[in-house]
């Protein structure tokens, strides 16, 4: 059996025994306190009975109201103490019943004496009056009976308390003995056994460390020390196999040197590739700067001339001029999207609380001639100043591909710490086969030059804000009745 298992079992067993004894000691202490209080009450009742006897005699002799008042006060205190008694055995209960009966009869007799004094005139010697003599004797009998029973009850409670104190002392000694037994058992079963095993293990380790790899540590029992001994023996066997041949060691050293040289060459190649990549990155940025700045300026000028040309020509030439302007504006749109994507990949976003309602209303305002319905509420979301690009692309695609009669709805609603935004239209919709690929850059072959960047930009922006974007049918199962683009944004 494992040492840990034996330790757990012994700890649990001794712990339960200690717990039982400790609980017994606590319960015994509580019982001792209770018996001590009961014994004090019984002694107080015996004294109270004597006081009542004395005060009864005083009242019979002197007939003063002061003695009567004192008697009634002592009687009330006696009744209160008697009510606090909690007899546990039949003998105690019988004594308490006798005390309570004598008390009630004493009260009746005393009330009779008071009534006699109130009825008959005072006499110089109350003992000579026959009625009072009888009452006096009866009160003496009752008080003596109360005192005797209370004294007997106190003696019984005292004996029980002494016996319980002896039992409590035995329990305390048992608790200490059990703890000592646990310490002794732990030492015999675990520490002594473990120390002997560790000494044997240390001896074997010294022998193996001196070079004697054929030495095997004895494995005596199935415990953790034996597991460690087996590990040492396996280690010695492995070391013996490793050091069996000097040629093997030399060959291993040569192979390691070759591996280090190859690693050094790969490191140099990677460094050179990294420099080439950095140079290509700088060159690419230069081309992109030229594309987005210089060519952008040229496109703006071309767009201006296209506007002038449309105003200057008529007929078929005007149609060609309009197509030219659309192409120029498409080129400007592509350059703007590329610039936005470059800005996204330059570094991590600086997100802040953004008023979603204001962004949506501003983007809807860019399409005054389109039928756009907005169903939303003011929310604060985590985004940056590129959030309008998301709505510009989604609403712009709906207007561009939906036809002149397209109806667009923008809707926002809260969902588990996010705000879900829906942009749906009554356009041609998105086939099921394209619902995933539509967000991948240039993956749909049906798109023309520059198309596909818009939805790709929407996806990387939404993911940049910690949300996700997807497309569904506006009417479930009927893609031809329009698309519903949905995405989520974190609430601020």
C-alpha cells in the first residue's frame, strides 16, 4: 500500500476518533454547567424554605405587615427558582413535584392565617389560639418538607455532577491518549519506515554516482520510495546505455555540432529573408502611397473633368462620358477602401464609446433618395472612427445592387452584452452557396474589378471591434426576396 494512502487512512481514522471524543467532552462540559446551575438552584430552594419558615413564625408572633410583605417576596423568589428547575430523572421529577405541592399548600395555609388575623381581633399570645396553633403546625410541616426535598435534590444533583466530572476527566485523558497514539503510530508506520528507505536510497545514489552503474537499489515494498528506487535503477540503466561507448559519445558530439552549424545557417538565412521582407514592405508601402495619394489626386481631377465633359456633350457621347465618370468614381472608391485597410493593419485599434444611433443616422443621410427605414435605440458601443465604413458599405451595396425600388431596413437590438445590427433589403439576395465566400476578398468570380473589398472591409472592421458578421435570407428559405446582413458590436 502506498505511504500516502496509509497516511490518509490513519489520519481519517484518528481524526474521527478525536472528533468523537472532542464532541463528547464539549457535550459533557455543557451537561456539567447545567447540573451545576441546577444544584445551585436546589440549594437556593432549601435556603428559601428555611427563610419562609422563619418569616411564617415572625408573622404569627407579631402580626406585622412588614413580615407578611417579606414572606410574599421570599415566596415569589422561591417560585421563580422552582420554575427554573429541569429535572431529568424520575427521582428528581418526584422531588420537584413534592416541593411544588408543599409550596402550594404553604401558600394556602399562609393565606388562611392572614384571613384569621383579618377576621379576629389581635391576641397577645397567638400560640394560645387553637386555629392559629393548627395553622402554625401545618406551615412548619410544609416548610420542613420543602427544605428536606430541596436538600435531597441538591445532594442528588451534586452526586451526578461529581460522576460527570469524573467522566469528563476520563474523556480528556482519552483525547490526549488518542493524540499520542496517533503521533506514535505515524512515527512507527511512516517516519521510521520512510527514513530507513531514504537511507537505503541515499546509499544507492552514492554508489551509482561513484560510477558503479551496475548497482541496483533494492525495491522492498510497493510504495512511493520503491517507485523512486525503480526510477533510480532506470536512470542507472539509461546512463549505462548512454556511456556504453566512447565512439557513440563522439558521434553524438559531431552530430550535435553539425546540427548547430545547420541551425546557424538557417538563422542567417532567416535574417536575410527578414531583411528582404522589410525592404519589400517598405517598397510596397511606397507603391501604396503613390497609389493612394498621387493616383488618388489624379483620379479626383479626372472625375472633375468627367463632370465637365458630361455637361458639354450630348447624345451617345454623353453616355460614354457618364460611364467614364462611373469608372473614375469606382476607382476613387477602391483607393479609399485600400487606404482604410492599410490603416487597419498599421496597429491595434483605439476603441472608445461610440454613439451607434448617431453613426447610423448620419450614414442614412447620405442616401436621401433611397427608401431606408431605421428601427433602433441609442446604444453606446466599442468602436473607433472607422465604424461608419461598415454602414457605408452595407447600405451602399443594398442601394447599388437592389435596384431603384429596393427597400432597406436598419435595425438594432441588445443581446447578451452586445448590440446586434441588421441591414436588410428587398434586393436580389445572396444564394446559400455564397453566404460564406461573400466576405472573402476576391473569392467570388462574379464580381468585377475592385468588388469584394467592401464586404471584406466590413468583416475585418467588425472583428476588430470584437464582434462577428454574417448574412441570412431576409425571408427564411427564400434568398431571392432579399438579404439580411447582421453583425454584433460590444456594448460600451
